[in-house]
C-alpha cells in the first residue's frame, strides 16, 4: 500500500470516528484507493494542470489529485469537513482548501482547466450543466451509474434525454470504470461510474435559444418530432415548416446533428423575421 493510500485510510478512519456524515447531502467518502489511483491516471492522460475539486470532504481524494496536478483548489461546503481538509492538506504546497460552493467557482476568473469530483448526488445535474457553460475544458467526475449511462446513451434509446443531448452537443463523454457501493462510506444505494467529459464546443449566450429548444422538445420526447418542433416555432412567433428529415421520427430519435440543424433553422428564421420587420 502506497503512502498516499495509507494517509487516505487514516483520514477516513479519523473522520468517521469524529464526524457524522449526511446522506441527505450526498456525503459518500471514498474508501477504495483504486478510485484515487484511477482519478490520478485519467487526470494525467488528459493533461490536467490546474484543477478544481468540488466536494473535497476531508481530503481523501484530494491526496491523489494533488499528486498529479500542478495546482488544486479543493472546495468543501461543510464547515466540519473543511477543517479536516485544511488540516490534512496543510503539508501539500499545491493544494488550496476553500470553503463554499464549488459550482459557483467554476464560472469565476480563477485560471482552471479541469474540474474533478466525487460528486455529491444532489448536485449532479447542476454541476454537469455548469461545467458545460463554464470556461473549463475537462471534467473527471464520479457520478451515479444511471446518470453516467444516460450521458453516453445514443439517440433512440430509453435513457437518451435532454441532458444527454445537451452535454453531447458541447462535449465528448467517456465512461472509464464502474464502482460498487462498497467502495464508499456510507454506502450509497446505487453503483457509481467515473466519466471523463472533454469540451469540443464552447458555450456562449447565443446557445440559450438552443437550450430552450431542447427543454421544449424533450418534455415531449416520445411524441412526433415534426409536430413538437412546429409547436416550438409557433411559440417563437415563427411559421410552421415541413422538414423532410423529421418525417416519421420521434423526438428521442433525434441525434445531436439533427438538433443542431433545427437550432440553425430557428436562428435563421428569427434573423430573417427581424430583417424584414
């Protein structure tokens, strides 16, 4: 067992003895060192340098991340755990513990390239969406297995939905490994998966219309795509159309390329309307 793994087990033991963790806040500490080693390996492979860790807890995963990246900002909202984090990382020159909301820091002016997190379940969707809209380029996240599978599901499948389409429009998602509930303390009720998300298209405010379109379409994901899209056009004050590539298809069967075609059509139609007014 390496020194990092021994230190991680010591932190876990001391924390569990002195702090009552909150399941409601998704506080599931890593007890399996292979999780830390996998995080470190992936961060090295993607060339992460300046990393933000969200939900650092007492610093168990932080030890592994710090061994790989140049600078690490470790954020913890729970003040009890923050004190442990500060204590157990004070000897690490490249770790900067911060108390507060890690999601809000993603959009700050701090120069970061990567976010890593053993993600508290209750912030999964906000964290992923905020990452897509942030300046950061890379994410290495431990997620509920079901959420991870949703993110990598192709169009036309049962788990393919709005968040799948949204994330895959801007990034490539890859599942690295699955971990059972026994890898965490307290044990969650479901399995977890480590995923890597790499940006390929940068978000800007013009995409707010695209996000609005996805939200409208996927609230009726099993309905006829042409009908739902025309209802969206009417809501935007635009004329209905008959687009050949939509014929005979349901909303959940539309892939990212299809959705971007619809978005460009809406954008062009709105621009044309404004030009003729």
